[in-house]
């Protein structure tokens, strides 16, 4: 959580590692980035968003 009470990220853990779909947020609450983890490793296509929520860039981390 940020000091203003808004979440920094949302996602699940498996065996102590980030796993599955995750979202990361800016301090103002806007979505910054989203994508999937496989046991702590970024996989697939991750999307970075503008402050107004529009997709800005995609990065493919493969499998």
C-alpha cells in the first residue's frame, strides 16, 4: 500500500512467488502495468498504461 492507502499492486502468490495475473498501480491509483507471472518470472505480454488508462506499450517476455 502507498501511504495514501491505495494499493501498489494486486496479485496472488504461489509457494511464496508472484504467480498468475498481476496489476501494478501508480500512487494516484491509476493502473500502470499488468501481466502474468509464472512462479516469480514475468511471462507473456505485459502492458504498460498511460495515466488515463490507455495502453501505451506492450512487452513480450515469452514463456
